[in-house]
């Protein structure tokens, strides 16, 4: 196999990490909604932490994209 072919395979595999970002964000906000439904008075403390969790999940997806670009 040529080196360019292997680079393309590696870049494709690196982009698979971007699949987890929306799944992670969905899980974070699902947990937020469940937590608010159970204890509405704690919403002020939960919302900022949910946004931090969503941002970290998106950063991991973006990191997979950057790695794929660097490989290519």
C-alpha cells in the first residue's frame, strides 16, 4: 500500500471521533433535563456545568477533526 493510502485511512479513522461529540452533547443535555425535572430549584447550579460538559464533548470532536487534517 502506498503511504498516501495509509494516510487517507488514518485520517478517516481519526474523523470517527467526531461521531461521539453530538452523542456526548445529547447525553449531557438529557441528564440536565432529567435533573431539572427532578429538582427545579437546582437548575441554576446545573446549567453552567452542562454547558461545560457540552463544550468538552465538542472539543473532543474538534480534536479528532484537527488530527485528521494534520494527518492529511
